[in-house]
């Protein structure tokens, strides 16, 4: 490990104020089904109308499609009314002439994502995102999924992003991943403002209680939870449900169905419990849910406002469906 991997002082900065329920835009990038630019704009506008003022996106979502649709939706919105985050670490390049055509979805751009962990790469990644978003800066930039590039984060990506923060191009910096172990090491050793943890602190799994969440609490690093439905399984635990972007394993499907039964016993939709659960931890400041229509926005806002009694969390623990040390969801 290089010297840059040793623990650095943590400077506590005010994080941009995030709505407790945020809008994730991976759905705008042809995740499972198409979303037109008009539909994406209607979804964003309805979210803002209902008080969702935090939007997260990334170049990798539909090879720029999600950022472009988000940017088009925001062209007539006062930037001061919302918080926008995107991700860095990859740039979009034209497919080589010898490569197979990209037919991931109709009209897919003939591009591919290329790792870009150097200072120039991080800067270009962010600059390209700003063009697609039509913004002159974003509030938060996350290093995106450096699972195979941990040393690059210490050596080049984090220092580059920290300089962008110092310059004011971004207000806060962090890392966004689908695991908790590596972000824990980053929080221990780097001056990060926030971590976006996707899918690893939900009603289905609470492993982040063993490493990332207590570390963030100690260091004063805030946490945003993505994937509160675990790719859909906790929204609708049916045979066709997804988990981590693939078919849900039988054991997890049965566990989600058992959670739904406990929720139903209290007259609470499973979506309400899933959205509210992560916010019970003192490090968690926002939960990002993917939404693709104004109707989904309305459903999630209603679920987020549903009263969830403490007895529901107690019953989940009693049935072994929630860790004993997991705090209850957001306060009523």
C-alpha cells in the first residue's frame, strides 16, 4: 500500500442538504425497460413537486443516456432548488471500428465505457458529465465502483477529486459501490464527505453494520443508501423479481415474502418499510430509489410517508428477518 493510503485527517464539511428520499436515475438508462426523454422529464418534475430534491445519476447508466435525459429535464429548473450527484472514473469512447455493434437497446449509442482513474481521466469524466447534464457544476461526485482499482483510488482518483472539491467544481466527494468492505477502507484512510452504498443495507441484508456504518459514524462521514428494494425484490417479491440486477435466488425470494407477511400484519406495505428502514441508522442521510414514471414517484412518496410502528421492526427481529442490532427505521 502506498503512503497515500495512510489515514488522512477528516475535515467535517457541511454536506449539501439532501432530501431523505432521493431519485436514482439508472432507470432512465434502459434498466429493464425503456424510458423516453419525455417520460424521464415528467418523472423528475413530479419528484421535485413532491419534495424530492436530490437526484443521482452516472455516465454508466445507459452510456450517457441517463445523464442526458436528466439534464434535459432540468433545463428549466433553478439549480438552487435541487442537489445533483454523478460519478467519475469512466469515460465514454466510440466503439472501435473492429468491435461488435452495441445493440443493448434500440438506438443505443455506439460507445463503451473506459476506465479513467488518472487525474486527466477524472477531470474529463466530470467535464463530460457536466456537458450531458447542462450544468456548470454538480453538488456531489462519487468515484464509481472501483472494485478492481483500489490502489488507483489512493494514488490518483481521490487526489484528483479532492482538487476538484478544493476548486469548487464539486461541493462534496465520495465513493459509490455495491459492497461495504472497500468503502470502509476508503473512509478510514481518505477525507471523504459521503459514501453511496447500493443494496448492502436493506431489509434483506445488514452486513454494513459490521464495517462501513460504524466507521462512518466514527469519522463523521455521511451515507446515502441506494438500491433499497435490492433491484425490485423488496418492492414486489414475486417469482419474476430481480435481485442485484439478476433473477432473485429462491432463498432470498422466500425471505422477502416473509418480510412482506410481517409488514402486512401491521397494515404496512413492504415498500414503506424498505424505504424507511435505512434511515434509522444515524449515519444515513438519504435513500435513493429508482423511479421511471410520475406514478412511481407518487407511490414511493406515499410509502415513505406511511407510518411504520416500532412493533413491525420488533416482529422482524423476533422472526430472524432483521438483525438484532439493526436500529429501527426512520423515526415516526
